């Protein structure tokens, strides 16, 4: 991938429905060059597809981030707890006062509360901060 491929992907991330002409103007290439590069990026698997992202405020359900502080010797010792919760999307080890950042998508605030209460009961978990997702401005996940 060269700078033009990166620029094309950046434009598609901004607006996957942009016309070839619009992208060509933004990246300073001809329409045929952009079209051919997009086809190559799709065939190589670099571009795997196009999707519709719905604003967080319009989605069904609730998303939260839990900041978790634990007293285990290693984060890996407490992570198995999160595999047992189907609503957990991601679990990352982080630096700072907290040890883990856990992203959870649930059907309701009631379910988030149940998950939180279950985590609060675990002896290895010292502290939990909950951050409810209100809006989604950027999602560059591929």
C-alpha cells in the first residue's frame, strides 16, 4: 500500500458512499486510477466490506465501559471472569489507577446493573467505575 491507497481508505472511512469522482478529487488521482485501486484493495482483502454505523443514541440497548481495579497478581488471573459474560465485547489491560477497561453491550440498563452487581461481589475486584456510552462520534474499527 502506498500513500494513495492510504488516502483512498481514509476517504472511504469518512464516507463509504462517496463517488469515485469525489474520492479522485480528494486524493489527486484520476477516476480510473481510483476505481482500479479500490478494486485491488477489495480483492486483496484490505477492504473487506462496507457497513452502516448507527449513531449510539439510536441503537437498541446500552453500551458501557467498566474501569476495573483488582488485587490479583496478574490481569490474566481475573480475565476469565469476563469470558463468562456474553455481553462483554472487549477487555483491555490499561495503565494508571485502574487495571482493565471492559466494553459491554447489553440489551438494557437493568442487565448492565446485573453485570455490575455480579462483578461487585467478586473478592478480587476492588473498584469499578462505570461509563455509559451516550454518543459515538468515530468508529474506525475494520
